[in-house]
C-alpha cells in the first residue's frame, strides 16, 4: 500500500503484488477512485469532436436490447432519435484513439465500473451509485467533476 499526498489530500494507492487492489481502499478513497474513473471515461466519450449533451453521454447503454455503445467495436456509439434533443438519430461516432479514448474506456470498464456495480445489474455504462440497475444522474456527474478539479487544486470557478 502506498500513501500519496496530492492536492491537499492523502489517497491510499492500493496495490497487492504490483496490481491495483480496490479492496485495500478506504471508503473515502474508493469514492475518489470511482469519481476519477467516471470523469475520465465521460471525457473520453465527450471528446469525439462532435457536439454531445452530457445526459446522452452518461446514459449510454453498453448491453441489453437497447445498447447504444459497443466496447467490442472500438466503443462506437450512437444516440437514438427519441433521446436526441433535435429528435433525429445522431449517427455512429467513436472516442478518439489519438486522445486515448478507447484505452480509457477499457480501463473504466475493467477496473472502475465493477466498483460501482459489482453484480453488473445495470445496463448503463455509468450506473447509479445507490440504485441497483439505475443510471448516473447528470447532477451527480457535475458535482464529481467539480470535486475532482478541486482535489487537483484546479477550481473551475
């Protein structure tokens, strides 16, 4: 276990035999790791170079009959017409490889998402924190993003 001082707080970086082990995290550090992971993954999606509403990004479904993001196809995703502001389907797009988008999303799906939804009940890429099978609330994401910026001593106001 390694303790690291960063941005005014100490975070426990939990490693066992050289591999990240989330079970060694305190509850507070676990939430920080989740917050960081969700923020990184949402940014990887939003940085496609095309306009995308936050709600559309965080409500993507990665499995089920209405899945609209495909991890096996380079994370290609689309927004159905009924979820688009203009009422028209937003065609397929992919996170940018040159900005590490797919790599960040692979990491998120493998390491971070299981911390939020260990039983994999939610169809959403970004599941709700307290509601099984639910989806992340946009206001929760906004709070997390601002908190992550503050933790890095980069206030956004």
